[in-house]
C-alpha cells in the first residue's frame, strides 16, 4: 500500500511536470493583465479570439495599470494593459516597452443634486471643477456654477466630493483634464493615477463611485463612458479647448480621437495625452486612449502571436459589438494606419501590417 | 533527547516478560528496511511457536525501528517549529529590505509627517496612523460594553435553552468573512448613519462640540468603527464568557453564603475575577480591529485627512495598502513607503500583544491564577 501510494504520487508529479512542459512549449499562450478599465473589453476580445483561433489560449486579469506596466516590462505577462500612456519617467524606467492604443475611453462628471430636475443639462469648465475638487467651492449654488448654468436652479446644499480610492486610469484622465485647465490644480496636485486628494471621500472601483454618488445627496463624482451607459447616468457637459460645452458619448470621443490622429504634431508612438489639447466643435475634452504595453524583449515566437492578436484587436476587435457594448469607442483607422505600422514594425521588425478597416 | 529515549527503551527490554509490540508505533514513519516483510512474517509466527532467539532478534529489530521512527518524528516536529521561525524572519527581513529606501530617506519623521504625495515623492504615515487608531478606538468603545454585558447575561442570567443557541450564534458570527460585514455596512449602517444618527448627533451634541458635527455622509470613521466593532463583539464576548464559566463554584457559593444577592455576586465577585480575561480578549479584539481591511475600505471613505469629527472620513493603513499597493509597485520609493506602513502595523500589533501578555500575567499572578483563560 505504502509503495503504491508513493509511486502513484511520483507518477502524478511527473505528469504535472510534463504538462507544464507542454504548456511552456505552446507558443499560443498569452496573458493580458493590468487596467481594470480595459478588462471588460479584453474579456470579450479574448473569448472571441480564442473561438476564431483554436489552439490559442489567452488569460485575462484585472490587476491595475501599474501592475500591467511593470510586469509587461519584466516579462511576467505577455501584454500589460494601461489607461495611461508611457510618461517620460516610465519610458526611462522601462525602455523596452512599446505602447499600442487599442480603444478609446473617457471620463465624465456625474452628480446627485437634491431638488434639481432630472434631465437638466449642466455645464462646467475645468477651473470650476478643479475648485470643487480642491474644496474651494463648497455649495452647489456657488456663483461660478450659477454663471455657467443660468437656466438651472441650484439648492444651497453642500457639495460632497467623491473620487476613486484605488489607483485608476479613470482618475489619471480626470486629473489630466484638471491639470491642463487649472493652474492651481497643476501646481498643487497634478495628474496621477492616485493623486493626493485634498478633500472628499474615496471608493474602490467605478461601481462604488456610482453607488456612492447615487446614495449621497449633494455628491459629485467621475466615471467612464461604460458606467454612464450601464447605469443611465446624467453627466455634465465639459468645456473644450474651443469653448464649446460637449457631453461625453461614443461620437464625441471618436471626434476627439480623429482630431488627435489628424493632428500632425501628435507623436507617432501615441505617447501623449489627448485630453484637452484638441480643437473642434464636438470634441470631448476628457477622452483618452487605452493602451497595451508590449516589451520588445519578448521571444520571437510569442511576439508573432502577440502581433496577430493586436492586429485582430485593431481590426475585427473594433466592431461595435465588442467596443461600444463594453463602454468604449472604436478607433478611427484612416489616419492611424501609417502610425500604427511604425509601432508594430518596431516590436517585430521586417514585417508590414495591413490594417484594412476599423469599426 | 534521543539518548533519553534510548535509556527508556533499554530498561523496557531488560524486563524479560515485557513483550514489545509486534508492529512498532509510528512504523509508517520509518524508512523501509530491506527485511521488512520477513519481520512481519516472523511476527505472525510469534503466536504459535517462536524460539527464544527469534524473539530476541525481533525485539532488537523492533527496538531499532521504534528509535528510528521516534527520531524522524522529532525531526519533523523540529522542522515545523523551525519553519515558523523562518517564516517570521523572512517576512520581517523581506519587508525591511523592501522598505529600506523609505526608512533611509524619511527616518523617524515618516511617523509624524502628514503629507502623502506619490507625485512629489513625499511620504508620511501620520494620517493613516490616526485613521487606524480612530477606527480601532471607535470599534472597541462600541464593542467592549456590549460584549461584556452579553457574556454576563449568557453565563448567569440567560435561561438554559437560550445559552446554547446564542453561544453558537456568537461563534458563527466570529467566523463570517469581513467582506460580508462590509456589505452589510454599506446597505444598512451607512444609510442609518447618514439619515438618522449623524444628523441627530450634529443637531444635539454637535452644537456644543465640533467633535460630533459634520455633514452626515454616512461613510466615514463612525460607520467603519461600528462595523469593525460588530466584528469584535463575538471575539470579546466568547473569551469573557469562557473566563466567567471557569470561575470556581466555591467562590460563587462563598459569595452567596456571605449574604450577597445575585447582582452583588456578579458585580463584586465574578466581574473582578474575569478582568484579566477581558483584557486578554480586548487585546485580541484590538489586533482584529487594527488589521481589518475589507470592511473598513468599503466604509471609511478612504480620504487621507486627519479626522476632526466623528462624522469625518479617514483612511487606515490596511485599506491604503489594499487600495494602492498594486499601483505602488511601479515606483520603488512609493512601494517602500507602503511596505514601511505595513511594518509599522506589524510592530504595533507585536508591541500590543507583548504588553497585553505581560499585563495579563501580572494580573493573573494576583488573583485566581490559573482559573482564568486569557488572550
């Protein structure tokens, strides 16, 4: 009996080792990890991709953009997902990383103002929003807010500032808008995935932010397009660079994306925020790219698979049944093609890529 | 140790009439001897007719086997003990190494700096320390009286049929995952605080003391503290009840014999006798409240500011780590600062536990030593 169990154990162990060996030998194994914002889209993508590419296995995890960036750089994961572009600091720390935009997202301001009629269109600009988030505007009937919204009647109730507690790409995009439009915000707090919030209360994840805003009379918060659609929330129209007040939607985000890619000064490697910088009547000023980070140090066979996946994601994957349904706007392709080719050539030199059409 | 066992074994063998067991205890731990089957075979012959020399050979073999299995057993135990030591040293060592950039840069001032700005590379623990102690304090202030009263009720006043049920419920309560309490806090405690308790506090005590005023968010140190308190109650109550049950019957009877009423007996005899038990359980509860993460994270409002009112939001060390550690790994100084926070939490609980144990020993030395269980 003793011998039997011992040998059975050894056999099982050997089997496990063999299986692990097989798993390593299979090149079509990829892991994507990082941004929790991009996670829902990656889930539907990986499902669809594995269906149409039998033998490929993709594991997806939501671990936060920071984890995605650092682990893509050190090779623990194949693709790191990030809401933020590679800033100069990050590029210096992780020189092997290349960022590829895979979808569009945005950040929108939501509110719960007691007594305000449902459906009232509210407008706000960057400096006013920054003053609210710095605790300098404390009541909803503040003069700054009333001047921006002459038609709305605000109650004299306290503004309760709500923000994210975890490090989040949504926060990065939101604080980017504040930093670009308000000098005080830029000097004192700046843009970050997890900034030092001067006031307010923090919640873990966008769902919790929505719940807290809905439950707290007088609250103001921010979430991405996916949550606005899912919970049918009202959001404020933000003032863009040309002075227009634009509400976030798939169309206005795409307009921002198109403006960025048509802008000849926009860098080829997309390593720049597109928040606020863009001109146009219907350009939403707080939209951003979602990125995949890939290390150029990946072994050749893995890289081939990664590239196949990226090209699929940028073409078939941009279909609205994946992107819009999970709260993203598809990338516009005409101006993207040549720039993207440069990047893809950078991670796997010698091949040209044909991106025919987008969603 | 092994030599001692050896002597014992020898003396056993010296008595001729003492038959060694046919199969040595713990023989499953012994390595296989090549002639194992033979030994087994001769053991089965033993009952019929075994010569004297066979018996001696068998005894010797069995004795060797016993010794060997003993030794292996001891070695296994020692490895287990060593593993605990190693584990502790590793946790401490790795944390120290990883936290070193922060320790080196900020020194002791880390403790009382209230700025935490990853963007500017300034890190200080003060707001998180204060938040942690606020939540722990509110939890204990809320939990201890309720727990002690319920323990007294269960041990002396509750009818028999109730005791079993309530005690079981209390133990079950202690086993519920904290996230469940956190969810309960969001759907029940937060609305209750926001709509009733906090406005009431602000309108009564709040007029006189800023400590009770505020804007009634629902989320904040009060809700977090109360929910952690709910988690601490079963812990303190069960340990206190166990201490009460262990009070010798004679002591109680002596009190009655001296003419005290039931209430006097409970108040003057039982309660003082379980003070060490209560202190022990409070220390346990303190440890639980200090490290509680998920429920606090859901309820406290996660804002790095020093609360000035019971209605304010705050931040604890453990919820900060849970919220931002995956992001902090991107920056060596940031992650070092967070690990240093974790180290501080570790040191606090070590100090509290040690102090608590010392205190307990001192108190137990004085009265009713040995009759009272503690933490």
